[in-house]
C-alpha cells in the first residue's frame, strides 16, 4: 500500500523544541489518516493524524509548518525526511529457518473436545489440499493430538502395569489367585466411576485430570492390597478360632469386618 512517510529526527526535534506528541495538532484534517510506528525500548506506539493534504505531494508535506521560532517558520523538512514507502510490516514468520511463511492459530471454542476439533481440521486440510495453488501446502507446526493420545496411552499402560504388579504381589505373597482378581477389577471400575460424573456434567478430560488419575492408581492399589491382606488375616483367625473353614455367610461377614477394620485405620492415618 502506497504511503507518504515522514522519518523524524529526534535530535532535530529536540533542537527546535518540538515535542513528538504534539506534532500532529497543527496538521489535523479530514482526508487522510497517517500512521507511523514509534518504538521506545519494548514499547510500540502508533501515531495517528488526519493532515489537510489536497495534492498529496512530497513537497506539500515537507512545507507543512510545525511552529514559528522568532518569526521563522519550522517546516517538516527541517526536522525529518519525507518519502514514499509501503505499509509497515507488523511481523514475520519463518518455518524451520527456510524462509518466510504465513502462520495461523486455530482457536477452539470453550467446552469443545480438542481431539475432535483437531481431527476435523485434518479432514478439512485434506479436502482443500487439491485447491491450493502450486507450491503452497499446509504444514502443521504444533499438533496437540499427539500429546493427547500419548497421555491416554500412558494412562492405559500404567493401568496395565499396576494390575500386573498387584496380581503378582497377591499371588506370590498370599498364594491366592482369586484375591488378585479382586484388586485387578477394582482399578478399571474406579477409573470408570471417576469419568462418569465428568460425562454427566459435560466436562472433557485434560492433561491434569489424566495425570491425577494416573497418580491415584497407586493409592488405590495400596488400599486394595491392604484390604485383601487384612481379609486373609481375618479368615485365618476364624480358622484358628473355630477349627474349620467359614461358610458363605460367615465368610462374607468376616471379609466385611476386615474391610471395616482396615478402612478405619486408613482413615485415621490419612486424617
């Protein structure tokens, strides 16, 4: 875009006693908006004014009076250089250091599922790939779906690992295979129950929730092993006391008593 640009010299402005903030008051008009960048350190300011320029020639801008000093007018050409130029670039993007490119960011609406949005974008990119000009292609630079899928994979792997460890501990130390299944079944059921309220409330899982569940698996495994071991102790005491194996109702009552006892101790330790 063609522009008439004025490069002001701060030293000349200081020498003539002309403040930069007041340079546009004498040139206000209605025909053209001028814009220029003023950078001070990390501050980036845009100066705007509407000068009264009918012919829009360089000489017209150079001969604009800014002030009168002892009867001598001070013109724009005395404090800066006027020239033609293009619009100022506000930034530049590069890809892998191979040259300039055009970048964009997809903003997801609040409450949307990130994985579904990313999959929809990939399908859209494939649909418009054939209509792009020669040599133009869409290159994803940051894809959150990889992070999401890796997080889900980590949760699944930890769940399987914890289940195997619990099964081995129960089998090796208790020599009881059915007790191992009690702890193994507890883990996936607890995780499913944690996701049900989120599903009912319309909340999607994120890295924090998945990480919290992965950490909580360890606490659930500890509690499951403690309760299974305590149940075995109560059943052993029953055999020593009565000299026989408990029947169905007695076994259920003994296991419930063991769970209450271990649960009460765990609660008192945590509190």
